[in-house]
């Protein structure tokens, strides 16, 4: 049994690979979240493969639904299956059944928004959709701010302003951010500025959004107080220097503090 996850365009129908088209053509069935939406894509490319609905409501019956097929392609509404959709659950189940699972590279809103943001990309964390409210949402936002890495979120238009307001409370109004809207679609837009400016810019949000937040810098440690605390623990010389650097003290200051008592 073979399951292949096929990324599909998030906007422009040209955003699909030749390999993805071949798999959609070869598979016995295309399981998908919405047969009408995926059907439009298949008809656009003249692919006659039948479709089968497999979404969050039916994934629990996936084994029975897919039992007649040995080669299944899986597509979500748009983008790469397994990112904020039932694809991840289907992969888990297929692996339990002993199926061969493949994931093709292809369209996703995450990477274009991150790369186009102009914010650091060498280390980032992807959060997907935040919890809608309560303690879990607050804790998740606090954890993101403490990551020290660029953060990427998905958000719907009717919750965008609330999320921006919550982010301002944690990161601050002047914190650098980018808001990408309708990626790969006719009205694609990438706004770059502060969180406060983004809140003013999107007074009446429309479309699907990706938020990219620059890393929040940790406050500089009180080097002198830290130096005294480490000395009290018996550290000195090179050991003291390494401990100060590991705690975030700049190397030149750590060196000065570690040798001043010699």
C-alpha cells in the first residue's frame, strides 16, 4: 500500500510540480478534504483520477475508505498536506497500518511569507494557528516570545486584529513583523513594519494571513551581579569566563570580569 501526500496550489494553479501532476495521474484515487475543490484542479489539468472525500470528519474511517486501493494520493484544500490539516493524522494512521508513505515538496504559505518578510530566516519556529483563547493562548504567546527565533503564525481574517492586539501585549507595539495576505493569489500583499503599524493597516482584514514576527531579544543579563553569584559558587578563571558567556554576557565583558580579581 502506498500513500503519497501531494501539495496543491494555494492560489495560482501554475504552482504545482510536474511530479505532483504525475502522481495525481498515476494514483488509483485522490483522497482529499474537498472533492469539489480538488476536482477543479484535476479538471484544469485533464486528470481523470477519481476523488474520495477524506477530511477531519472522516479520517477516522480512512482504513475502510481506502481499503480498495493500493496507490492513494492525498491532497488538502490547498498547500502541503500535514500542515494545520488532517494530513498529519492520516500519515500517523498509514504508518500504523504499515503503508509506504511519501511526501512531495511543493506549495505552502509558510515559506514564501517567511522569506519575503525580510526578517531573520536562519532560525525560526512555526506555530500554525494559535489557540482561540484562554490560558493556553496566553501561555503559547509567552512561549513564542521567549523562543528567541523568528515566529510564523497562520490566521484567519476575522481573528487577525485580535491576534495582533494580543501580540502587541507580549512583544510590544514597535516590534518588527510582516503580514502576508493572499499568497500566490491576485491580491497578494506583504506588509512589513511594526505590530502597531500592522494593526492600523488591516482595519478590515480580508483573505488568508501569515504573520511573521522578528525574534524578541532577551534582556541583557546584569553582568556584575551574575559575576558575583558565579564567584560565590567557586568559579574562577576560564570556568568563570565560560559561564558568563553561556549566560549571555558579551565575550569582552566576560573576559574583563573573569580576570579583574586575579
